[in-house]
C-alpha cells in the first residue's frame, strides 16, 4: 500500500495532467482543419427581397398645399396717344366689362399731310372695382399706358408643385379638388393651369402681376379658379388634390423596384438560377408607391423589390419618400 501511495498514484496524476495539457495545446494551436471556415466563402448570405408581379389599381392623385388669393388686378390701357378730355368714373367705383372709363383726344396727321382730331374711349377690360385710378382731365398718355387698374371680384388657389411631380401630370387635368382649412365643403376648382416662370420673368415692375400667395416664383405653380358661389378669403390655406387618372386591374410593381418613374424604366428580372438581368419596361400611372407597367413584364414574373445601390430615404425626410433609381427620390405630400 505504501508503494502505491509513493509511486503509483503520483505517476497516474502526472499522466492525467499530461493528457489534459496535450488536449489544451491541440485545441489552442492545432484546430481541426476539416472544420475551419474557408475565408473565400462568406459566413452569411444577403438575400435580395423579390417581388412577384401582380395586378392591382393605381390611383394617380397628386396632393399639394396652396393658398387662396384675390385675382390679379387688370390694367386699363390707353387706346390713343393724347390727352384726357373727360373722366366718367372715380376710384373705388364698380365697373362692368366694356364700360367707358375716360375719353382721349389726339391731334393726328394723315398720309396726305393734313391734320385732324381723333377721339377714343378707354374701356374696362373686365368687371370689377376700380382699385387704382388717378387720371385727370388734360393728363397725357401714350397708347398702351395703364390709365388705372380694375380688381376682379374672383379668387384663385395656387401652390408650388415639385418639378418631378409633373411627370405624373403629362395629361393635364382641368380641375382640382380643393379643401379649405376651416372653410366650406371640398369643391371643384376649375380652369387649372400649371405654369413655370420664364427666365427673367418677374424681375420687372409691370402691372397686373399675380397677388401674393400664389406659390413659388422660381418653380412650377398650379393655379385654379374658385367658383363664384364659394365663400373664401385671401390668405386661407388649402389642400389641392389633382386627379391624374386611375388604372384598374393592371400590372403594378413597387416604385422602389424601377429605375425611372415615367415613360420607360429598368427593372432587375430574377432568372431561374437566381441571377438577375436588366429588363426595360414601359410605365404608366404611379401613385408614389406603386407604378403601372404597360410592357416588358408579365404577371407572375419575379423582380428585385429594390434597385441595387439605390439610396434609402435620407434621415428626416419622412415615411413618404421613395428611391426611384438613378439616385432619384420622390416624396409625397
């Protein structure tokens, strides 16, 4: 027994510790090569989300913010180069279209060398209130000079529209649905126009410019006429909804899946082996979220839901911003 305690047990403990040490060295410095990961193979695979082309409805409504303003004053042009001989109205008076405002007299020389006197009336071009009129008998005017201005009784609603939204209004509608904050029920605002200032426009001081509150002076502006039976006041805020059309039971894809948003675009078609190829498609209406596909795809086709490399919505841009390929971004509202 003493021999076992002195020699056998210590030798066994030495053997056990040696085995443990060898195992630790093996694990630390000599891992199993069969289980080592190949550095050329990624440890995780990123799967691009796909979208299966299906049918749906696209309602192309463009929503804008606008302001109510009085219609612009209309100048009364002098019809003759001469002097005022008679004045028939006073500032602040209501005048009808075609009503005589003043009479002008001019001494003219005829082609045969003789001279004579010519008389003409300056008339109101529109009905309204004579908002500016200081002409006096004996005052001289050149033909075309404004002798006064008339403020029509009407109102209009106008607001700025982002230029990229004009692609959604290629076929220009004639009216918009308008809601006045705290005002009457929504109404149809007619005679809708979309204008873009020409270079240099608005730099002069000409007469008859639009009233304040008619949208941006540097970009496209939407303007429509408020019906005469709707009560509004200048400065009221309004929401305009311009209906650009509705497409029902058509092929639709997310706008995030398309490079481009109007006319023609590209999608990334998923092939049977999982790879992708670029396909050109023709586009119809879009609502800022989905776009109608009129050619290039069939129902059931698989495409990438997001254009590779397209930017995400910038921080703070809101939930209604969508990348549209080619680095573009569309924001609704």
